[in-house]
C-alpha cells in the first residue's frame, strides 16, 4: 500500500517485466478519506486468497 503513485508503480511494473516476484501494490490517493481506505483494505484482506494480488498494481477506492 502506498501514496507514492508516480514512483512505486514504475518500479513494480519493472519487477514484473523482469520476471521478479512482486507481492502486489495498492495505490491509495492522498485525497481518499482514511475511513474509506481502511474499509476497502479490510474488504480486500477478508475476501482475497493468498497470493491473489501478486504481480498486480491496483487502485483504491475499489
């Protein structure tokens, strides 16, 4: 999880392109209400399978 949408996304995709493991990144904009971010992250944790987000960059809000 990161607010750093400009730098982290680039590095994440570079790792995937190089065939390296990347556990998955969730980008959270600074403008997103903290309560909404927490609710979305709890939903992701409760409804996801282990490794489901590996190699992916996703954005909140859902």
